[in-house]
């Protein structure tokens, strides 16, 4: 029987280990490379991004109208029915709440439609790749690596393209729109809004290389644990008969410890990011209180607008926070995309010649 094996292509598959580029370009490369497998879903992605953008805008409008109506009623700016100011504010608030509810329903509907179509496209390609390279190509790959690409990595890709990517696009555009509206309404005082938004987005970008290494380490640890669990399950009878149960249990325990260690490191980095972001948010709100109070004292703005300005400052970081939450998962998503791309691009294997049947 011939033992020679040749591949159907000359280009080797990309490595799927935990190493890889950690800069923003290197992280986005594998993720953007996955988009070629999702052609034809651009319009649906645009609809999802639009519904997310409208949800952010309506949430800000609802908060501002709520505070404005309460402020108007508290200071008695329009206490008589003839003016109709509180009634108009309350009517606008009710309309904004209803619109926000409808938009939330539409967002969930279209996002789930996109999610199922994305995961359908990715998993079909992964399963076709497994069928193409089996059995010789699978022998060269870790079973846990293959299972991770077909299951957890595919789900990570689905979550990114159906939710995270649209969240980033909608969040960035909402930041620009909200900053422009705040500056147009309040003048130079509102320049603190885009500055705080930039700080919030810059924090995860600065820690992106660390997030990439942690994401790759977590994916590698999960793959190792999956491999150990599969090996223990498939060789359970031999393990018991040979008295190696304690050894196998020790390997699974060590793999579990590596996963937990990777998760703790990732959680610590996330906690630092969150602390910096919360400090920025608190600083923006306190600054808005001081600046709006000073402007009201100098009669540059009406005193009844002070709570509205503070509420606007409190909600101004909502779209930026949506972007930071998405960027925090970019390292793990990039590692998953690299592994899925490597499996899909793996060359098929076939014998160099016809296989002789035994006994012929």
C-alpha cells in the first residue's frame, strides 16, 4: 500500500495556535477576511445597524424629555394649561417610549435573522472543509481545535457579525451625531462630550494588544480542555482497565485550571477598563453640573435647563460604551476568526495513487 500523501494545493494552512498579530490591523485582518464568506448580507446588516442607531438616539431623547418634563413641572415654568409646555413634553416622551419599544423589537428580530444566516453560512463552510480534508487532514489537526472551530469559534463569528459589528458602526455614528447636536445646542460647553467619548473609546484601543493576547490564550486553553475531554471520553474504557484514571483526571484538571487562569486575567483587564471608563463618565457628569450651574448663574442658560444638560451628559457616553464593549471582545473574536479561516482554507488531502485492496 502506498503511504505517500500529497495535498491538493501547495499553500499550507495558516497556523491556528495562540500566537498571531496583536496590533489593530493584525487583529482586524482575520475578522475582515471572514466577510468574503458572508456576501449578500450587507442590506440586512445595514438594517440591524440602523435599528441599533435609532435605539441609541431614542434612549437619549427619552431620558432628556423625561428630565425636561420633570424640570418644567418642578420649577413651574409652564404651570398653566394655556402654555401647554409640560403637556407637549409628556406627549413627546410617550411617543419616544413607544418608538423605543418598537425599535427594540425590530432590532431583536432583524439581528436574530442575520445571526442565523451568518452562523448557517459559516458552519456549512466549516463542515464542508472537514468533509474535504477528512480523514488524512484531520489526523494532522487537534480534535479539540476542529471541534472549537465548528462550534465555539463559529458562534463567536456569528455574535460578532450579527451583533458586535453593527454595534460598533451604530455607536460611532451615534457618537458623532450626539456630539454635533450637543455642540449646536450648548455651544463650546458641549465640547466636553466628544472629548469624553474619545477617552472612553481610546481606553480599550490602548489595551487592545493585551486583549488580543488574552483572547488567544483563552481560546488555546479552551481548545486544550476540549481535546482532553474528548480524549478522556473516547478512551474511558482503556483508561479504567489500565488504571490511568488519576492521570487522565489530572490532565483534565490542569486544562481546566489553565482556562480559569486565562479567564481571571481577562476579567482583571476588563475591570481596569471599566474603572477608567466609569471615572470618565463620573467626571463628565460632575463637569456638566459645574459648567451648567455656572452658565445658569451667569444667565447664559435658563436654570430649568441645568438638569437637562446633566441628563444629556449622563447619556452622552452610551454610544461610546457600546463601542468599547464591542472592542473588548475583538481579541477573542480575531483568534476565533483566524482558526476558522485556517480550517476553511486547509487544502484537501488524497492518496498519491490508487489504494490496493488487501488480499488482491
